[in-house]
C-alpha cells in the first residue's frame, strides 16, 4: 500500500490530475499487474538485482 501511495503522490506532483485520480489509476494498473506501475516496479526490483548477482 505504501508503494501505491508513493507512486500516486509522485504522479500527481505538478500534474493536472488530482491525487485521487492518480491513486485510482495506480490501483487499476496494480490489479492488471501492469509493468508500468510504480509499486510493481519497486516490488520486482530486488528480484531483478538478485538474478544478476547469481
């Protein structure tokens, strides 16, 4: 949830969309498991780093 909120905040910063609209977009993208979603990128980042270190 923290990553979703952080991603929505970063998207809404200096943007015409409200924080509520950005959060809704992030939740929809998370449900679709979109690779463009901030929360999914950050969640998968340690896994990608671990794969390269093997």
